C-alpha cells in the first residue's frame, strides 16, 4: 500500500503536461558559424508581434555566403512549418513570420540550414529558435532573456552582442 501511494504521488507530481511551450527558449545558442570563407547567422529567438523589431526569422550571411540551399523550421513533432529552398542570405522577405498554418504559435522550433559559401564549401547546420510573439498587452508571461540572440543583433553575418535587442522589458526578464 505504501509503495502504491508513493508511486501515485511521484506520477502525479512530476508528470509533464507540456503547458509551457516556451520552456527551453534560448537554451541553445544561435547558429553563428563559419562556413568555408563565409559566415552565417540565424538567431535563437524572434518576436513576430508586428512592432517592426525582430518580427521575422531569416538567414543572415556575409558576402561569401552565396546560397541558402535549404532553410527549414520544424515543430517538436517534426512537422515542417516553414521552408525556403535555393534562397539567398539576408533576404528578409523570404523569412518566417512565425505563423503555423493561419495562426501564431509560440514555441521552440528546430532549424535545419544548408548553406554554400563562395569557395564551394557546403555545410548543414542545426539549431533551435524560440518563436515568442511577445505582445505588450500583458497577456503573456515574460520569459528569461538569458542566452537570447535576436535578428537585429547581426553585422555582416555575425552575432554582435553590443547591439541592443530593441525588445520591451515587459516580455523579457
């Protein structure tokens, strides 16, 4: 009887109900890599809330990153929610706006990126991105900004920590 009671308590208390879709946001570093003679950057968080700052997730690269062979975003079940094939770096217009189907879905998503540098080097890179709509009406709990690297924090295809994120403190702790 005691063993059954302990088991019931453990199962009840520790069951993952997956209620926090943003758990692990910014835990994994952004894609910030040298590929051949080029450099490529994809942030690990963006905030598609239509404020004009960090609203789109796209691939940034220096002048030596010539092709984005594949930029794919998948949900935790492995379903592709966004994909660009044979694109070019720094094309803001071909980035992901954070919508899954016809609605915004906060969460942590998997990224696969295949790029080609001017010297012919190809690389496949993997990472995660946090899609956090970050509305300023107080309807969402703020998340930790620890480890977050944003789309605006880039110079010539590389992350630059000295560039301010531009994000509201109401969204990040």
